C-alpha cells in the first residue's frame, strides 16, 4: 500500500499566504528514499516542516503525546533498520541563507554544499574545504562535520535550537557545544536539541582560502601546508578529490550510496596505542608504522581506513549487495539491492576482523535507528 497523504493546519501566527502550502503529513511512509544509503523501512508518520514554527510545533506535538521522534535532514548519516521507525519522522526542509559581511546564518534545512558554494562565491574563507559534504546545514554541528583540514567547530559561533527538555528555543554559543572530533553536545544528548539555525563567522581574506591544513590538498595544489590559495580553487580541488573517492553524491555511482566514512578514526590512550603498535609490527613486519596523529588529552588518533585495509578488507570487498566502496576503504555501500541487515552484517564482519587483527574496536560514525552494530 502506498503512503497515505494528509495535510495538517499550520501553527497559528503564520502568514496567510503560507497557509496555501500545508505541512505535509504521510503515513506508512518509506524512509529509504530519504537516505543516501537508500535503506530502511517506513515511518508510521512522516512530517515535512518548512518553517521553524512548524518544526517546533511538530516536535511539541510528538513529545506531548509521548511519540518517538526521528529528525531527518539530508539522510546522509543515517542507518535506518529494515523494520522502519514506529513514531514521527520529521524532515527539516526550512530555507534561509543570510550573509551579512562575514557573518552567515543558515536555516537548518539549507543544503550544506550549496551554502558552502555561495560563501566561496562571496569571496569568503572558512568552510571552503567542507564542500561536497552531503546533507543539511542543521546537521553540521551534530557530529562537527569535518574534512580536508576543516571542521565546523572552527567557524560556528552559535546554534539556535529547540530544547525539548525546557520546551524553549535556545541560543547555544560555540563554547557550550562541546565540539570534538565527530562529536558534540548535540550528539551526546540525542533526544534533546532540534537545530533550527546555525550561525558562522567566516573570514574575508581577499578571496583567498583559510590556510590549507590538509597535506593532500596542499600537495594537489602544489603549495606548502599552511599556505592560502584562492578559495574557489581550494573548493574545486576538494570536490575533485572527493569525487575520486566516491565522496560526492552521484545517483549513478553506487560507491556514493553510503554515509561517507562508516567508522570514525580510533583515538587511543598511550598504552592502547603501544599495544596496537606491537600487534601491527607482529602481523605486518617490524618496519610497520601505522598512521598516528596527536589527539586531545595526549592521546593518539590512528586511521580506520588503514586498519580496515590491513585487516584484509580492501576496496570493493564483499560479494553480496552491501560491499566496501571500490574507491574508499572507509565507505560501506549499498550496491542497489541491499537491506539494512546486509549492511550491518558487513559492518560487523569488518569490526570483528579489525579487532581480531589489531585489538582495536571500530565505532560507527552514522547514527543508527532501531538497529545497532
Ligand atoms: C558520500 C558522503 C560523504 C560524506 N562525507 C563526510 C565528510 O567528509 N565529513 C563528515 O563529517 N561527514 C560526511 N558525511 C556524513 C554526512 O554527510 C554528515 O554527517 C552530514 O552532516 C549529515 O547531514 P544530514 O542532514 O544528512 O543528517 P541526517 O543523516 O539526516 O541526520 C544525521 C543525524 O543528525 C540528526 N539531525 C539532522 N538534522 C538535525 C537537526 N536540524 N536538529 C537536530 N538533529 C538533526 C539526525 O536526527 C541524525 O541523528 C558524508 C556522507 C556521505 C553520504
């Protein structure tokens, strides 16, 4: 049976002309098409909100009736179980791009990569290396999105959110967002904040990028790490590098039917790192030097892609409908006919293989709904 469509009235206080576009409500609505994996069963109810007032109203209504709530932006970091979601799924489709000098405010539903393009066109620096990351602006603070040497935590000044605990709209300054590597207060308290708007402070460097922090970008552009280049060129270079790794959405390319990196890079305590190093040398030879980068608290960050590859899960690994991307070891992908269970079976196989080979336990980056690894 197809989804049942019904319109619900807009919250009071909306302009009269907006009432012509009612909040869309669907029942037994497939969620797979709303995710980049194209996986997951239906939601008992799916609302699409196009204004902050609608978002708040929908959240209040779900919370007031004790109905589970799933907030969906671009669905590019979601693994939804085959049974779907028994509750209200709320798709955030708000619009708003306001650039005032170097201050940017984005509505949660803005498409992130388009917003990046517009700031670069305006000659500003700070988020140009985050081009090509799929999904919505409102989701960027959730896991502190990052790539190619930039993270949103460096440019976000404030996050405006609806706080489901206090039932108020709050403005949370950067210092209270608890940003860290692929993490934040919003991810730590998943049932509390619904992001409405994100504010950024960008830099006017006369059309130049922020200093390039990432070795591969600098090398590709023929400059030293730490140098600036035209921001538009930095953005284009990042997009080209990402496309070569299947990290730009392309409906024709099954390597991008993914959530990007499926695992975060493990951050190890000193003793854990020493044990891992010993195991790596034992397994791969005494000359082995696994990637190691300094992380917060004197810890060491190593590379999940390296671990997966060296444990024997190379690009294209798998024979079923869920396989490792042919372009990037870190991306698990749906080759077209997969179910969420197929994907999870592959993820579990990789986790077990890496643990057995190196004693390191990988943690999934995407948010799981109704399932776990
Ligand atoms: C090909 C590909 C490449 C990727 N590359 C990168 C990368 O380089 N770096 C990186 O960091 N990530 C990357 N990702 C992951 C993903 O794009 C980001 O995490 C993105 O920010 C998710 O946005 P979304 O709107 O799709 O969120 P969704 O997948 O819709 O949701 C993700 C989580 O955020 C919550 N959420 C979404 N919107 C809101 C809101 N307004 N308020 C509260 N909670 C909300 C959801 O409930 C869910 O828990 C990649 C994904 C793909 C498919």
